[in-house]
C-alpha cells in the first residue's frame, strides 16, 4: 500500500504556510520550499475565502435589517388599522373585524418569531458553508500541490 492510498486527513484550518508545507510532507514526502510559487495558491485562496466570508456577513446583515424593517412596518400598519377601527362605531360587524385583525396580529407576531428562528438557522448554515469552503480549499490546495 502506498502513501497516496492512505493520506492523513487534512487539518480543519491551515493558518500558516508552514502547516501547509508540513501537511504536504506527510502526504507526499516532498519538501516544498518556502518561496515555491505554488504556495501563492494557498494565500490567494485564503484571501478569496476571506472576501467570500465578508460578503456573506454583509448579505446576512442586510437581510436581517430588511426583515426587521419590513416586520416593524407591518406591525405599525396593523396597529394603525386597529386604532382606526376602534375609533369607529363598534357595531357587530366592526367587532368581528377587530377580532380578525387581532388574530392576524397574533399570526404576524408568530410569523416574525419563526422568521427570527429561521434567520438563526440560516446563520448556522452560513457558518457550515464557510467551514465546508475552508475544508474544500484545504483539499484543493493539497491536490493542486
């Protein structure tokens, strides 16, 4: 069985070129000089991944801000409608409408709560995506060398 048949698993992160060089030695028994141009790929990939993380964080913030703004506008609009209806003469039809609107307000609050939960789950998936991208980067860097 050759060394290529059972390579050691790559580390979760390779924060330095020295760690990358050590891993390459473990897998291929080849010394890669510190000034080897192929090591630039590792640096380039780390920079690209950092930019990708920055963009994901920015999009996540924008999505969260937009969701909060939209939900606040909806809550304000529902409250305004309820206030207007309460000022009208309260006959049976109006009372039924108020009950429906109050139910809609409850449902919108539940929806908002679920949306926040989904946003947390999305954040977790984003983190998992970044971790997967890091693992892929490590594997691709190791394969490229």
